[in-house]
């Protein structure tokens, strides 16, 4: 299959040196891209800023902001059979961006006006046709219900949900504990394991559900 994977955070700059972002490391997305490639699929990995080395021998696209991620995802969507969207896309961006570094004397800088970023996965869900979509959700309460709502709202085939209220696991950890929810409502609990093991399991699931 031709698989598009997104990973990492986005950065939404206020001025040349300051940005809104999140602690996503990119580990889950990179592990999925690698697992997919090792299984013989063609992979494009679109990633926000990460300290990880891009896996070799796959097409790698580096982006910074949510708008840039959307532009690249839309461009590659035509090519792909399916998309795994692990990126922690910032929901907001500053309404304006100063071309010069804002000085601390500038009192107007104390309040920032935010606008919403596009919901990239939602928009893919509107035009997906025969392509398959796998989303990720980080939830801290009523995790299965909230993830199920996202799955329906974004028209996904599967969602991988992780409980960020747990001490270990989540954004920067090497391990994670997740649940897979399919569009028919079936839930599979994956016990705590390394992100590369989760990537393996997820790829097996993706192959069994979507490979023709
Ligand atoms: N996502 C996206 N574009 C956004 C926000 C999220 O494509 N602007 C994708 C993420 O990559 C993930 C899924 O949507 O696969 C769910 O992301 P999440 O942040 O959990 O959900 P949100 O839709 O942002 O909802 P909320 O922040 O209210 O929980």
C-alpha cells in the first residue's frame, strides 16, 4: 500500500523566535512509518519539528506549522491509499505574526489573539472516497467516548486513543498504552508496550483491514 504518515508537533510562530507548540516527540509516527516500510509498503512521512532522525529510505517531508502540514498532506493525499495521522497539530495559531522580534516594552504583546487552524483530518474525512483514515486521540477523561466521537465526527476507519492522565506513556515516552477503536465500534485494548511494538501491532491491524 501507499501510506501517508504524519508525526510530531506543529509550531505556530508569534514572531521570529516565539511559538505555540506541544511536547510531541514524533516517536509514534516515526515508529509507524518505519514499521510500514519494513513490511514493504511505500511510505511518505510528513513531520513537524523533531529531534529524531528520519527513517532512511523513505520519503520525508519536513514542515513547521499546521498550515504547512495541511498543504503537504493535501498534496500527498491523492497518491496515498491510506493515512495515519499521529501528528499533534496545534488547534490554534496567532491571528497575526510579527516579522520583527516583539520587545518586552511592547504592552500590546501581552494579549495575543488566536484563530483556529484547519482540522486537517476532518477535511480528509470529507473527501476520502475509498481511502482509509486512521486518527490518533489523546484524551484525559471519558477517553473511549471522546475518541468514538472523534472517529465519527472525522469519518475515520480507526482511531488509536491514549489516556494522557496515565503517569507513563503519551507524548515524550518510549512506551504507551492504547486502545484501538474501529468504525464498527470494536475496541481492542493494547497493553503497555514500546511505541515500536505498538507500531507493529497497528500495522498488522491496518494490513488485515485495508490491504486488498
Ligand atoms: N488533527 C488534525 N488537525 C487538527 C487537529 C487534530 O488533523 N487541527 C488530527 C490529529 O492528528 C489526530 C486527530 O485529529 O489524528 C485527533 O486530534 P486531537 O487533538 O485529539 O483532537 P481535536 O480534533 O483537536 O479535538 P480536541 O483538541 O478538542 O480534543
